C-alpha cells in the first residue's frame, strides 16, 4: 500500500472551462488509487493465467458458438460510464453492427436514463440545453433530488461562489443534506411526490397568469393535455402541501419565487431519476420551464446533473439498449440502413435490446448465455444484487474487462481481461453540458494491459471482422464517430460533429474542450446553449408538453417492512469503491457502511448512536453503523451505495432494492425501497490492525475492511461472548506481547511485536464508542523499530503528548473534529477563519457545510 505522502500531488487544469482547476477530494486523491496493487495485469481464463492470443480465442469462440446455436440475442454487452467514448463506440459497433445483438446496455441506465427519456419526449433528442454557467447566472436556482455538495462538489462550489444579493436557492429533497446549507428554502417533501409538486406549479402558473403564452403558442404543443393532468393530480396548493407533506406557506413561497424569476435553473439528479416515475418527474420539471419560456436562455432552463464521467459520451455512440448510434433510434426512419451502410455491414441489430435490469433477468433464466461486462460491477450496483450474482453464476460464459483483479463481479467471471485504468486511457469524454474533453494518458500501460477499444477490436478480428476494426489509435475511432454523426444529417439530429471529422492526429492530440454540436472546423461554435430560438428537433420543431399523472412508489412499506429506504452517494467514495477504497484518506470521513435515521425512530426502535443496526428485506440484510440525523424524515432511513463484499460483510445496499423500474426509461427505483430495521445485537465490538493482510484465522458476525496508510484494519463485531485470552493468537497471528484485559468492563486490548516492529493490534470493547481512533497506531506501523514511548502507549492507542485530531472532517487536509473544535473554542468564528488557520475547506470545499454546522453548534451551546 503506497504512502500518499511519497506521491506527487495532483492538480487540476486551471484552463478547463468546467472546473477552472478545482478538484474534489477524489480527484485530488487520484494518485493514491492508481498503483499496481490489486491490479488485473494479465488475462485469466477459468482461473488460469493466459496469453492474449488464447484469451481472445476463448472470447471469440464463446461468442461465435452462442450465436450459431442460440442466435445473436444470446450475447449481451454491459458497458460503463467509465469507458471513453472511443471504447464505447467500438463496443457498440461490434455488437449492434456485426454480431447483430441489440442487447447492449450500460450502467448509465442506473443514473441517467430517465433524464434521457424526459429530454427526448420534450425536445425530440437527448439534449441538455444549457451549460454550467447557467447555474451561476440564475437568480433562482432549484436543486431537485441533488446533493451537489457531495455528489458534484466542484460544480457546487461554482454555484456557491455565484451567490449575489437577491439570488435565491430552493433545495427539494426529503433529506436535509450538505447541499441544504445553500438553501433559502428547503422542501423536505414526501419521497415520490415530485410530480405532485411540479404539476401543482404548472396549475398555479396558469391560475396566477404566470405563463408565457406567446412562447407556448409559437413553440410548443400539447399544453392543454398537460394542464388537465396537472389539475387532476394537484388541483390546488392545499392539495399539493398535503400530498407532499409540506407546509402550504412553503409551497406558495416556492411557486411565487418561480413565477417571478425569469432567470431560473432547475438542476435535477439521481433523486429525480432513480424512481419508478423518474421520466415523469423530469418531464414535470421541463413542463414548467416550457410554460414560462425558460429553455436555452442565459441563467434559465432545466439542467440534468449527470452521475458518471462519460455517461453522455456513451449515449452519443449508442451505448443504451434502445438507441442505435450517433443519437439515432432504431425506429428513426432510415436509421438502420444508414448506420449499416456507413459501417459496411449488410444490416444491424433489429433492436431495441434489453435494458440493464431485464438483461440480467434474461441471464438468470438462460436466454443470454454470453455476457461481456466492461469496467463496472453489476454484482453490487444493480438492484436485487443477490439475484444478479445467481444469474452470473449460472451463465455459461461471463467475460469481464477491468483494471481491478478482485471485485464482486470478477469473482464470477470465466474470462478476465486486463483493461487500462483511467490514468492509462487516451480518448475523449463528454460532460453534462455537452462538452467534449480530451482524456490524455498520464501513466504508462503495464506490459499486458490493453485499452478497451484494442481488446474489442482484437476480438472483432478473431471473429472475421478485422477490416472494419482496423484502428491504430483512438484518433482513428474518433474521426469515424464524428463522421457517423454527420452522415446524412440534414439537421434532424442535433448531435453533429461535422467540424471534427477531418482532425489530424496532431489536432486530436491538441483538441481543446468543445461543446457539441460542432458544425465547422473553425473551433468556434454557437453551442453554449440550445433551443434559444424555440426551434426543437421534434417532427414539427415544437417542444412537447407531457401529461403527467401521479405515480406512487411500487415498493410500498408494510407491517413486515415498515421503513422507507433511500440509497445514495457519500462525499469521498465513488460507485462501488473498487478503487477509491484503496485510498486511506477517502475512508477517513466515513469508514463503514452506516444507517442515517431520525432520533424519534432511534428511540422507538432502541437503536444507539455508533452501534450497529440491521436492515432486512426478504432473506437479505444490510448492517451499518447508526448515525443520528434529524435531517432524515421519521420513518425513513438513508444508506450509502458504495460498499461491496470485498470491504464489508453485509454492506451492499442493493440487496434492499427491488427490480422495480421506470416503465419508460427502464431506470431502477433506488430512492424508495423498504425494509425492517432492528438493532444488531453484538456482545462485543473490535478494531483489528495488522501489518499486512494474511490468511484470516479469525471470524466475526460483522466486519468492515478499512485500509490505512501503513497497515490493514477491520472493524469487527460478534454476537457470542469470546474468551479473548484464549482467542487472541488467532486475531493477532501469533503470541501477544502486550495485553490488557478487563472482563468486568468488557474491554480487551493486545499487541504483537515482531523483530522490534509492530505486527498487530486488537482492541475490543462492549461499547464501540470507547474504541480509540486508529490514526496514531497506524503511524506506529511505519516505525522501523518501535520506540519505547510508543510501546508504552500502545494499549492507550495514542500518544498522550500529541493532540488527537478526532473524526476527520476535511479529507483533503486530514483535519479532525477535535482540531476544529479547539480552534472554534479559541475564538475562530467563521469558515474562512478556520481555513486560514487549519486549511480545512480551502480545496474542494465539500466539508464546508460540516464546518459551518460545527460553528453553529458551538454558538448554540454557548447560548
């Protein structure tokens, strides 16, 4: 495990228009996640090391045999927003153009597909009309289902820095999150009632004369139908308030602000998308912007905040099962023959294919017999992940391309292919504002590791399609991708890269960030905002209002499962943490799976802060550390999505999410699950630290792996009492040299020292709050010879002469709660002053809401 202090720091590109050089803590920690430890460095075929030629033969043979025996639809590809656009393009071309299977989908289905469907219904294409600057120019910023402070921290800091007199921010979220500190109004609505709120807004705008009727008449269609549905679902403010569980005054305030503020942006993210009615929620928001003429104007428009680095790039090339390529759909007139002719194949898949949840259900029942998974971990990320694991175990051939050797998904693979990691890739990505950026390799490729596009092209060659996949470098693929976007495009497809078709290799290498469409080669575009002229890409060039009916969550609570379960991201982790969990500082803020719950529910259910709780659904369970949060609505809990089976015994959130999807987009519901909850009755809790991982001789009912800078560690807990003096050798890996045992207090501590170096430490207590922080002990593992003072302090687990920093609040600079508290007690009274003294909050800024909360709590306590 690399010590981050020995690595060069990572800096952002100060000239990039999206971030102006700012990085979130994950970006700033990139160098801590790119090492070779844990890498997949060579092909593996059924557990045995292979050379590339044999591995490619195995992949091609499995695909060929399945198609010959069961037909093209027996083969599926499951792609990832971590692929570059060039990788995505080649995969889509091989599958849909030459294998003729439409079963190609992506993990972007889990985060963005409802927004895609809403845009297509309203605008005629998968288009975000605005740009990031609009989030700064808006006089009213509405954030719906978006904890941008944690999920989009750099963009959030741009929003925050743009604060000006008269500007207002409304946050619509059942939880009071870190983003709520920016809010002038927080609408903690009942989960699933977003359509009610925005239907009510549309009705209210009509009643109060707040419509832009000339705009509607000139540029829109189907308004009357949308208004009728809105009135039926939300007839008046009182009804909206009751259905959404909000005060009438707050609903009216939001409606008045929206009506009176021409420059309004509504940013929406996973809280809207990840729903059984996600597409309708998106269209309910868009309806209100169309009704007021606020689309594609500076500081005005609906804005979908994406969840992955290249979700949009994947959609450009047809990475979704219901699209073909270059923003063409299967049912678009002439699209299939146009794409087939361009690719030089007789025909393409007759799709659309199976979307993600349905795809893995087809794997489960045996209809799909070969699945190739690239750069993603569906055994953790898909709903009902226990069933997904069964499906993959049943599948005759599972192929996984990844840079990580050990994931929940790779454990079920028949063929493992070592693919380039993020810093080793060369190509392009597209962000939420349609901006294409060059991803330039900054790390060398390990000897047998290959880019995804190379792997796919090599398999195509083995299958006899080599002439169509004779790419020498990513620039070759990008030019073809750009040419397809322009091919027979007479304006009916707004996605168009005609101006980039003739890029030279040098031009491609030097490509500056550019927003599409790009129609000329001058490098100058007018694509900052789209649809400002009111001309859309529907058949009649009018935007469509969509009639929205209220849809209740399908995962209803009941006596057996009375709690509403909401899942989501945390500040310092990424997706299923296969890489970010290897960076110790990214685990400092939240080191274990947790359950956030209101204090009323804690008292009612006999849950204790800092102890463990178990959530159950059917035969599956999630165990996490209890965190009291009065920003959580009573009767609801929040759990993080990130932990996998490599890092926690029972921390996979998706075992509690059912395979319930939006009927339009196919996106799974992740914000309104259900479960029963009760305390996890542990008779003991512990923390184990060891110099290096070794075969485990210990067992516990609960464990969570937490890598540290100089050692490995685990949180552990068990139901049955243990006689620690008898068991400690199994935990420490040998004889203990320092021991402290107090059975009456339920406390035990022991350490093992080998050749003068600290080898292992184990700390046990019946109260987990009494187990010390491991930071000082971790440093002890770095001592070549343990000092006498360190030996004496081992069982106290801290150097009494050094300040204990407390729980880490600022991950960027490792500033703890005790340090911050001491500074506040010493007279520091603002976030800016804390930053000057301790540096906390001065990098990515995502800890600022917590800093402000600590200051306010101190002021309140003194008062």
